């Protein structure tokens, strides 16, 4: 294992379990071992498509707030 990967794994160990699982899933996907397919919330997808059809999109402020939450 490379030093960089060891450093990344050590950083991930300090994250909450849910975040660790998300990162692990991304790593497995990149490595070609995706495991079980992710469940799809069909009602949520259909609602999103309906919103797009109605041209109901997030405002710039809502998008900025989402990115701020992701950066935490």
C-alpha cells in the first residue's frame, strides 16, 4: 500500500461511520468491485423529474448552501 493511500485511510478512520461507508463505496466503485447496486428511491426520482418538467430548479442560494454542507 502506498504512503498516500495509508494517509487517506487514516483520515477516513476519523470520520463518522456513514461517511466512511460512502467513501468505501466510492473506492470500491473506482476499483471495479461495486458490490450490491445502490437502492433507488423511485418516488423521489419521479418527483425530481416532475419538478424539472415544471422548471422548478434550486436557487443559487440553495445550491451554495448545499455545497457549504458538503464541505463540512
